[in-house]
C-alpha cells in the first residue's frame, strides 16, 4: 500500500483562462514591438523640410480663325427724344 497525496481534479476552465491570458499577453507584446519599430522607422536622420519649386511655362494659344468687329454708335439726343415722344403717346 502506498500512501500519497490525493490529486484534486484539475479545473478545465482555469486552464483555458490561463491560456487565453498568455495569448493575449503575447499579442500585446507583439503589438507594442510593431509600434516601437514603426516609430523608430518614422524618425529618420533626414529631418527638415524639402521644398520643390517648379516654374511652368504657359502653353501657346492658337490664333483665331477669323475675327469679327462690331461697332455700336449711340446718339444720346436721339435716344432721349425717342423716350420723350413715347412718353407723350402713352
């Protein structure tokens, strides 16, 4: 006859919780590592502002095929007398 300690049955829920906590912890450490790597990558040695200046030349305009000139002459006295005569009729 052997005398020993009796083992208590293991709780399955506790093992799952410990496993989930371990996976979550590994995920957090992995995400923090990625964030640190990206922040170190973003701060490069080339600090400062780079400005590019370009001068654009205007494109040539094609000459018009034909031009039209319109001349309008107005006689202020004739316009005034036309208004007066239409006012007298009305």
